[in-house]
C-alpha cells in the first residue's frame, strides 16, 4: 500500500470480515461483508519515528491504548468495496500524520491597536455613564 512517500506492506494490515449491521435484506444474515482493518501504529517498521509520534498523539477514538488503529468499514454491500473503503480511510489517516504542522508564532498587538481598543472602551464608558438616571429632580 502506497501513501505519499510511505510504503506499507500488506502483511502489516490485519483484516477481519464480519457480518454488517443495517439494511441488506436476507444477505445481511448470511454474508460477512463488513471489514475490520487493524494497523499497528506503535509496532510498524514502515513508519518513520516522527510520523509514528504524530499519529499516536492524535486524539482519535479509533486508536487503542496499545497503539493499534481499528477501522470498521460497512458502508457498502460487497466485501471488496468495504475493503477498498477501509484502505482508503487508512491512507487518509496516514496522510494526516505525514503533514508537519507549522509552529505557531506568538504575536503582540501593535501600539496603535492597543490605543484604539482603549479609546473605544473609554467612549463606550462615557455613553453608558450618560444613561444614568441622576439629576432628574
């Protein structure tokens, strides 16, 4: 399996075929069309260390505590289409790990921006001060 510059062997992927839930008529009770794809992120020799760390750091409910990604695909009625769907979703997940996020550069507001903000606060305060009900007698 090829994802960008990354190549993953098919023997690193564990596929299990189970019966799908939902619509499908009588077929749903007989044929195991749903695919459960497992990929061991923590123990994969194909992943560079930086990508592995980024993928394991993601807050994703599909990643177990042991570092295994579990993708369940049962959108389609055929086993082959579900298998392709699971592999596409795995590829998208891995592509997200290949992307290195840009570090955030902390900035400060300019002096003019601070003065404008404080001036606006002062003018709001005077408007509200004028709404007071004093001096009506």
